[in-house]
C-alpha cells in the first residue's frame, strides 16, 4: 500500500493519541480476537449489546456527518427521510437521529418539529433493511439466524415506498437545512471532527467484515486494535463514553438479567398483543419477544408499534424532550403508523406469499433457532 493511500486512513499526526487508556483498549481488542469463537455461545441479547458497542465505536473513529449538500448543492427536503432510512440500515437509528438533531434548521417551528419526526419515522423503518440496523429488531432477527446481507431483503419494498411517502411529506415543509454538524465535532480539541475519504473506507470495511464474518466479538476486537494502531482510540472511547446508546445498552443489560422470569409473562403477548409492550418499550420487547416462527408477521407487529411513541425506541427522547412534544409527536405518529401498517401488511399478506417460495429457493430461510435466555 502506498504512503498516499495509507495516509487516507490516518488522522493528522497531531490528532493521533496514544496513552495508557488506548493501550488497554488495544489489548482488550486483541483478547477479543483471540476469544472470537466464544461469540457463538452468546445469547441474542449479549450479541446485541456487543453489536451496539461496535456500531457506536465505529462512529467514534469515522465521524461521518449526516449529508446536507451533494455536488455542491443543498440536498432537497424530500431526500432527508430517505437518507435517514438508508443510513439507519447501517447504524442504529439512535446514531442517525443524533446526527439529525445536529441539523441547523431555519423556518416555521412546527415544521422543524415535523422534519425531525419524519426523519425519526424514516430511521426506525429504514433500519429494517439490514439485520443490525435497528436495536429493537436485532435480537428478534438473531433468534432466526438472520445474520446475512440478504436476511432482511423481503422487507425492502414496503420500506422504500414508506420512505418515499415520508419524503413527500417532508418536501411540503417550510424550512431550510443550513448545515449538519459531525458527531463529536469538538472545535479546537485534539479529536478529529471532520470525516475524510479514509473514514468512509474504514466504515465500509467494518460493515463488510461484519456481514462476512457474522462474528460480533471478532468485529469489535478488530475495531479496538485498529483504533489503537491508528491513534484513534481516544475518539472511539470518547463517543462510547458520552454519545452512544448508553440508555439502550442499559435496557439490553436489564433484559439480559430479567429474561428468565419475564419470558413466561411475555409469552402472553403473542401476535398483535405484543403491540402493547412494544409501544411502551420496543427495545426490551424486541429482546424478549415471544417468537412463534412467523418472522415477517412479527416484523410487521414490532415495527408498527415502535412508531407510536417517542419513548418506544428511546431515540425520540433525544429530539422530543417534554410532555407537549410527546403529545404532538403522537398526533403525527398515529396516521404515519397506520400508513406503515397498511403498506407492510399489504406486502407480506398480499404479494409476498407469491414470492416466498422462489426467494427462499435461492436464499436461506429464517428458522427460529435461539431464545433470549439460552
């Protein structure tokens, strides 16, 4: 590899930090790589926690911003929910909404609220395009062994239609996006604040490794070691300490500990009854979901429920912080939720049964192989 290519992966010399903390990070990563075979014995919740740390840490070293311009021109409002949905497929919606929350908006206050809400809806549904795109869905997907690039392909058609619908709603808003800051862009600090070509290459390589290896322990270990070698360990640690899904990870840890006593109670919430706990907290419900072997019906139920309230997926708490915001959010979410319910239902109960057999003659069919507690 030439010096020019190598330099694209590395931050500037004065931004590379090596200290005891980053050394311990590198050593921890090396141990994870050595113990990578243990990942096959993880419960689905433990695997989800490691994946959340991996995706959050990846954002720590890449600093990829939400795009606000393309080819020198401002991105049209129509495109924002679509972009939110697509990006959410490769990093959880918490991180996407963190970036959306950094958007500089000008114009009508209610339209600014709607802009953030539409992007949240887009992120929550767009994340379904990959098995790791949404924390609320990730444990359920893992129960079915859906760790492949094609695992969530069947849900993509209604997702695309839904994102276009949100784009149309967004295009009517009377606001302007004047720019979006990078995550953790601390001006004047020793941390990297602007993404370059190397950051995009790093991000792509990490996602390819995840899809190719299906081993979260290996991926996190490689990320830790790489961040230390390239002097980016401080960036990774900073984001993991301050800006990643701490609340989500705590909920998953709680789900891990309470799985055994709670699973019998959750068994009473099969089918559309699961909508009740999922609309209150989709993360714990997704981790403890009483899966019955009909994955696309369960995707339909869970993804519809998380749209109802801003607390269901937790990401809404970042953007909507008080009771009046929550009330207005629900006023917006109910008709949007109905649209997704109809789109997803029409696809999986109408068109998909005619495609199912042909699709799974080429790709592996999801099979219920795991539970939360084992």
